[in-house]
C-alpha cells in the first residue's frame, strides 16, 4: 500500500489557502491553526467518503487524523516560509 502523498498535499494546500483567507479577515492569528486543523479534519472526512484514490486512511478516525495533520502542516509550511525570509 502506498501513502497517498497527492491527496495529503491537496488537503494541505487547500488548508493553506484557508489560512491565508483567515489571516486577511479581522480574526486574531492565534486562531489560524485551529481553523486549518478543523478544515483539514473535514476535508479528510470528505476525501475518505468520496473515495479519493490512494487516500491514506482505511477508517473514519484515521481520515480525520490525516486531515488534521495535513491542515496543521499548512501552518508549519507558512511558518517555514516566514523563517526563511530574511
């Protein structure tokens, strides 16, 4: 069984975009990880339910966990980009 990298990256990129949108509205930045984590969890469930090819989850709990981790990875990617800018 292969790890569904494309589906995880897809969820991460969607969550990254959601994080940018949240950043553009008047909401404290401390809420961004929560928002993208929840959105990632929802997208994980959607990916599981629609049967995304190579989705790395065989049950709902794992699908939620994969989605949350993907969403939080979006926050990490944003922080990495910020740290690399000098």
